[in-house]
């Protein structure tokens, strides 16, 4: 436990600082805007960290860029394999394109059409398998080992977590004296990096994990004290859907540093998507709307405080948007 504690509190924040310097040429510093409408509605100061404006449309570009840069020349020459519900795969594909690395992406059969179309635009090997992210990851790991290639985990890797943590390194400079950060959670890479950075800089900041009730594996696992195998139902927040790998490093970080998990319904996610589209003239995917939906359930506790919502991505399928608008 001492080694885990040292990694979370000391080594990971250092890795995030190094990652930020390394990936600067490959990603953009995203805006963090004050939302007048949400602030007035909830009697507090609400800020939107717009990772939906990141390269490839999600925060995943950060972790992918950092991990690929950490590979040695021999590993890069052999190519890489990854698994993804869409956004991580697109991020790896783009960063591999920029660095001239061969890339194979495994996706579950349930991948959203919008994300599959995006992946199809890249010169990669695309493999559809299984009905869950964990099954796709398992197949990808087996394939990577057989081919002698590096596997690029979507979340279960300190280098990936460090890359995602650069969101918080920017955020804490953009907004001073934050009281809370609401973060979407799937496998936990994004919230692990954000929580580690915020805990090192100001442990007073509350870190709130936001999950769809249809796929709340991390929240249930943290409550149970062990990683659970659970069935996930279809959800608008497909970017956070699915299970968690056995012995995932993110699990211990979430147990140690995430103050609370809030689960939201599909109706609450849909309303949050539409409100961001209508009020802020931005497209967000279901996972990116989780923080707003979760914040609204506990907004009374944050009156007079300063809150950031991490809008994690922009890949919403036209069909899903059309259904919501109807």
C-alpha cells in the first residue's frame, strides 16, 4: 500500500508535469469558459473545460500522444495495438499517423456509428469483436502479444493516466480556487489523472465521478472494494460504458482520491446534451454531458462555490442527436 500511495501522491503528479511538456506539440490547450447561464441557474460559478474541442474531438489525444512518445524506436517500428469504444482509437490513429507508426484498433461490436466512421478515415487495421470494451481489450492484448507489438491501453497504464492528467494541469491554471471538478468515468484514466494532480496541488478540491446508471462499473466496484464484473445496458454515454480490467491501476486511484460518484439516468444525460447544444452552441457526446447531469443532482451543495465540468468529447452520432431533438 505504501508503494501505491507514493505512486498516487508523488510519482504520478511528476509524470503529469513531464507529460504536459512532452505532448504540447501534439495537442491543444482547450478553453475553460465561465458559463453565465449555468452559474445563474445554480447560484454558483460554473466553468466548462472543453475537451470536446481537443484534437480528434476528445481528451484521449493527450494520453495517446504521451504513451506513443514513451515507446522506444524498436517498439515504434513494430507498430502498436489498442482497443477502444471509439475516442481512444481515434486518438491513437491520429498520433500514429503523425509519428508514422502502424496501428491496429480493436473495437466492440457496439461501437457508435459516428466513432466507427471516424476510425475508418484513418489508414489503420480495424477489428470489431465482442459486445463490451473489456472483451475488445482482452482480444487486443492477445493479438498484440502474438504479434510482438505494444498494447496501448485506453486507461490502465500510468503513461496514459499521466497524459489525461494534463487536463487538470491546465484547469488549475485557468480557474483559481476551485471547489469541485465533475469528471466522466469509464475505465477511470481521466479521473485518475485529474484527481492525482488536484490532490497534489490542493487536496481541498472535491473530485466527483460521473457515470451513467446503465453502466456504473467503477462506482459499484469502489463501493464493493473490488473490481466487479457487471452487465452494462445501452447508454447515450457510450464512451464510458463497459467493464474494468482485472487489477486496473485506476481502481486504487479512484478508491483513494475520488470523493463521490453520482449516477445519472438516460433522460438526465439527454437533457444535459440538449442544454449544452442549445445554451452553449456546442456539440458534445453523451459521456461529456455526464458532468452537467450529475452536477444538477447536487447543485444545491455548491451554491456560492466554484465548480468545473469536464466536457470530455464531441462524438455524438447524427442519429442520436436527431432522436434527442425529436
